[in-house]
C-alpha cells in the first residue's frame, strides 16, 4: 500500500506496477482457459476488477512519465500473443500436420463428439466437416501455416458421432516451428451451448483487458526507449486484435495537410488498398464520425442501415466500431475495428473498441509531445554539429576572441596556423608568427587585424603575410575582421576570417602564362575553333579563312557562308548538341572567293555552365585535300581493277593468238615453197601475208594494252621512252583520228628508270588532254606534236603540244590542282594532271606547261636518265640467224590450250622431238618416271597445278631438270605470277611468241649441255 507521508518517484511507481500487471495478465489467462483452480478462490468478477485497477494505474503512470527522467523501465508484463497449447476450449483440442492429418487428441473428446480418439487418428480434419464446408477447413490450415504462432479462426459445420452436423467455431495456431510442439493446434467450440457462449463472453472481455495491458506495455517500452511510437502502437494493436479474436482493423491518422494515412491492423483482411484509404468509398462518413468525437457502431441508429451494410460488406464483417481519436480538441484520426463472428457480443465489443481508442489517443498525444521535444533537441544538436562541421570544413580560418583577447572559438584551419586552447590569450602571437605587410615590413601587435577588431574596428579585404622568424617562406592571407557587438551595443570582442591566397596568387600568375600560351595555341591551331551560343551565333573564333575578317564573323549564325541546301545539316547537329547534350558532327562544302569549293568536317561538343548547356564548341577541319586523296584512291583502285581486267583479257587473247600467229607463219612459209615450183595463185600468198600482218597487229595492240595494266606496287626498270610513246599513241589513236593528225619528232634519248605502266599513264593523260582540247570534225587543220630530246643536264625531255583552245589565264595557276578540269566532261573526275604531277615528281622529274588561249598548249616532262645500258630487243619479224648443225633435242611442251601446244609441236617437230601434255600433273608424272628433256616449255597459269607449282616440285626432286624450264605466259595477271617471273632465273617468252625465239632457246639449251 502507498504510504501517505511519502512521495514515490516515477521509477518506483513503474517498478511496483510491473508485478501487478503480470498478476492481472496471469489471472485473465486462467479465467479465459477455464482453469479456475489456479485463481486461489478469486472469482472472474474479482479478476476483472483487479485488471481494471491495474490498467487505470498504468494509464496514470503513463500520463506522468517524463521521457528525460530515465532511459528505460523494465515493464515485463507484456501478455504473450500466442500460446503453445490452448487449454480454454471446452469442446476439444487436437494436433495435426500441415496437411490436416490428425496426430493427437485431448481426452475430453474426438473431432466428432462421441467418436473415440483412436478412430480419429490418421484422418484428415476436413473429413469431419460438412462436404460444402471442407474448403473452409483446408483454407483454415493454409492460413495458419502462412502466419506461424498466430491464431486464425473459421466457422463451419462439423459432423457429430450420430452423423448430424452443427455449426462450430474452429481455431488453429501453427506451432510447426516450435521444437516442443511441431504441429498445428486446433480447438473446436460448440456455439450452440449456453455455457460455451457465456464463457466466450467472459473470455473475450478478459482478452480485451489483457490486450489493453499488452498495448500499454509495448507502447511504454517504445516511449521510454525513444523508439517509433506509431510503429509500436500499430504492432501492439495488431496483437491486441489477435488476442481478442477480432478479425481485423485499421488505423487512420490525419496528416498536417488534412490527408489520411491508413495502416491495417491484425490479420491481413485482404482489403483493397485504395478502397481502405477512402473508407470503402465513404470517406465523408468517416470524417463526419471523427467530427462527432463519439465511438460509432456499425450497424447503429446513427448510420443508415443500407450504408452500414455496404461498409460491412466491403469489410467482409458482421460488426464494426469506428472510434474517433481526439486529444484536447485536436483531431488525430480514427480507429476501425471489425469482427466476422456470427453473433458478436456488441456491448463487450463496443467497450473494448472504446478502450483501445482511449489508449491509442493518449499514446498518440504523448508520442506527439515527445516527438516534438525530441525533434527540438535533435535540431539543436544537429545545428551545433553542423556549425562545427561547417567551421572545420572551411578553407578559411576563423578565430574569435573576447575583449581580453582570450580565444572563444576557432576552427581547425585557425588552430593549424596558430595552435591555442579555448581561453588562451593571443597577446604576443604576432611576433611569434612573423605577421607582416605584403612588402615584408613587420606588423606591430596593435596593427594586427584581430586586435583592431576587438577594439571595435572593421577591416575588409586586407592582405597580410606570415613569415616565421628565420625563414624566407612568405604566406599570403586575405583577411576580414569584425567586432562582436550585441544588440544593446556592447562590445564583446572580435573575430577574424582569413584565407590563404598564396596558391591563388601563384595560380593567377600561372593562369596569365597559361592564357597567353592557350591564346597562342588557339590562334595558330590548324583547325578553326569557334564558340557558339544556343542560337548558333558565333561568339569566338580563333581565325578566319582568307577573304574574311574576324569582326565580320562574330555575331553571325554558324555556317552563314554555307549554301542553303547544306544548312539543315548544321541545324540538326546544333540541335543535338545544345538540346540533347550529344556530341555531333557534319560536313559542308563552302565556296571560295576564287570560285572553288573547300570542304570542312565539323565536330560540335556541348558547353556547360552550372550543369546547364549554354552553347557549343565547334572545331572545323579543312578536309579538302583528304577528300581529294580519298577520291584519288578510289580512282586508283578503279584503274587497278580495269588494269587487272585488261591483263586477263590480254592473257585470254594471247593464247589463241599464239596459235593463229604460228600457223599463219607456217602457212605463209609453206605457200612460198609451193609457189616456187608451181603456178600458185598470187592472191593466195597475198591473203596469207595480210592475215599474218593482221595477227601481228593484234599482237601489237595487246602488247600496247599491257603497258597500262600495272600490278600492285611499283616495279621500276629501264624504259624506252620512244617505244612507250608509240604504244601510247597507238592506244589513243581512235580518240585522235577524228580531231587531229599526229606529228612525232624523236631524237635519240637514253633509257629512264621508271614503272612503264605508271609513266604510260602520264603520257596517255597528256595525249588525251591535248586530244580533247581540239574539237571534232577538222583533223587536217589541227595537229598534236610529240617529241623527245635531251637537255644540257643529260635529262630526257618529252613534249606534248596541241593546237587546241588553250587554258584560260585564270585557271592556269591551278592546273595541277585535283578536281580541276581544263576539259569539262559530265561524270568525269578531274584527277589526271594532278596524278601526272605526282608520278613525275616521284620519279625525280619535273612537269610544266605553256598555254595561250585560242592557240594551244604544250606540256613538258623532264625525267632523269637511267644508269642502265640500253639493250636492243630482237624485232618480232626478224629472220632466224644462221645456226650450225645441231642434234635433235628432246622438248616437252606443257600447256592447257590444245591449239597453242599443237602449234608449237607443228613448228618445232621438223628439227626436234616434241612431247605435249595438257596439265602440270601429267608432266610431273612424266618427269618423275625418268624422262629426260633438253627443254621444257611450261605455261605459267594452268588450272589445278600451275607452272609455278610444277616448277617447285621438280626443283626439289630433280634440280637439273628444273634448270631446263622455259616459262610461257600470255600476260600474267596475278601478283604471284609476276613476282615469280621477276625472281626465277629461267628464261620466259610471251605469247604470241616468235618461232625464231623458240628455236634459239632450244639451241642455247643444247649448247649448255
């Protein structure tokens, strides 16, 4: 009993309350489970009264709690929400597995009253339910398994021993996780018996009081420990509903803006979240009930029956209570409790809901006060911590002193410069630190910024320096000083803020140097560098193209001098850069003042300031020469392809031409023999000679064509300029004959070292340029003059002149510029003269011209002479030299062209023994079998096994036989074949071959043996 003459502390009152709460909870459990023997003679009424008193005392203690008085109180009276074994059921208790298989029953009875327990073991719980209600039994077990240690209930009809069915309330708790139980506990209570009904009423009331104590205990712990009271309240109410077997509930809290925040309580009711937030579409009713400030039942007289029915149907409940939460005129929200019990005891349910609402209101009010108090404390601590963090994070030093120059506050930067403790005086520190003016003159203590501020003086943007005694290191500071004056005008001290600007001064100097270097770099950069704003107007440009001034460009739109058809490219690139922050690029062609075009590749990048795109930087690179080079490469590749094609055609023509030429030679010779002793028609000899001359002309055309079919890579050697010019004129004869006549004047000139194909391209371009400068239709009055000579330095001079229209004076300075044509033709890329200049320059020569509009043009090519000795080739039609009598040679002919092989056999068989095979494989078999030959004429290119592959195999196995190979080619058109012929020591002849040459080669082979 509390003594009248002594006032107990809050801690003592809570400590005395804990055992009372524990005793009340135990007594309520005993009453609820029917174990009256454990109450020591106390009846249910006495137990309930004691529990009410304990709850009132607990509420009174809670109201008087001071959260700052102590940190925690051991309130251990929390009512356990879930029991392992529920013993209060008078109808029966059983244990089963998760699938409903019955493991054990109490002795009071089986699942079905009157049915012995052994007969029920091993059966399923659903076997004793009405067929229509068996899904309810299965769902009950599933819900219990899903929520361990939580009591779930259901009502369905169960079978009696007599075979009848009656309504029964069934409760299940899953203790599968508990090693002492490891099963689901199921209780059944017959709702038809008056005793069970009365006990149920008492049990619900006891559970309600116990739940109130549980709520108080949980919330008290949360309040005293500084935890989240709202979360603890929600959890406690959920446990309270479970203990009282209330189906579900919801807590509505009113926010500062009047909005509702809702949380569900108890077992998951499966309510629609949006529907719950609007009170199932009846939010006006909810707010009206909260305004009434009175608990309201559903159904009740104050709520229309239809409206109550709609809400209960949405809740899936048979009854509901809505309790407004008000404290001292302030609306906090409302608590909704619903029940699915078929015949709820409305009065007890209403009292329980009102009690829970009362407890919730007080806890929320207390939580609000404590939360505000804690918020203010945290804010103050956070502001102090933030202030200290800001001061310590500053790069500036902050130092505050009082009137006596004692340190009141300083940050880390100030302490690092002048270490001092709070309360220390700074008198005399100026001399120790070497405080001086920027010119190095020492400051007196009275002139120090902090002294002057403590005396009431203000300093702005002063510059002082520190030079510790004995050192030459000078540290510069920017100083601001202020006196500390209260609102009443009292001078309390002074403060100084100083910032080290030593690096800043050094950086400013470096920036000036760097800016000068940057400006020099930008001004002399090979590219055009511009800065444009978001509208695309130029704000900076490092330099401009010839013919423009920088002042004329600044402020103009980007690409103002670009033709209109190319403007969309610029707009798209600028839009992507300034609106989407993407790097972009575009190419444009700009007209030059002299009438030409210049191409630029432009790259744009966004310029950001404070995270916002303010414009773009544009780098424009002149790619005119690059584009011309790319075009030249394409043209070169095309010409190489044409050359390869022409080489292949020459090869294909030369094979049948060889047969034709040899056979015509033999036929002519045989006809001349026959005509010596017979009257042979002269016309026949004439026809044979003309056919032979025509074949020789075809051979010459093919030979000329091959001059312009060079291989990959340059192959330089001695070149006869006169022969090359004649071949070129024959090639261009068709173009020339309709425009002009050709006059040649060849002087004896030395050989030059060059690639015949590339030099032939130069001469062909010059001759065609001269041809196209003369209009068609009057060849007798126009001429093209080609001449050769040697200058004073021993160089070869080639001149190509015409009587054409000449080159206009304005184009003459740019004649050798790529893409410039002196003979405009649709679809033709003007690269010829620029290519000619490049080829001649690479050969160490020079090219120039003179031109008079209306009179003609003369191009001059000067080339250095070759050190090679000139070797005169034997003419194709030369007669065979007289030879001494030689023995018959054994000759092997290998050629996949039957006509060529037959012609060779026909022309050589009178003097030699000829063997012919049509493939490399057969020739290899013949040689490997031991056949010995004096000469082996082998075609270079053959299918399956080429002459090159055959030679390598023979060289490895029979090197002596390999020396007798003579390679026959019709104009090799592969790089491998050309390289092979350049490197192999064996002789080779080209189709169509000279008969005398073949016989001479065989004779040389016999002499070497």
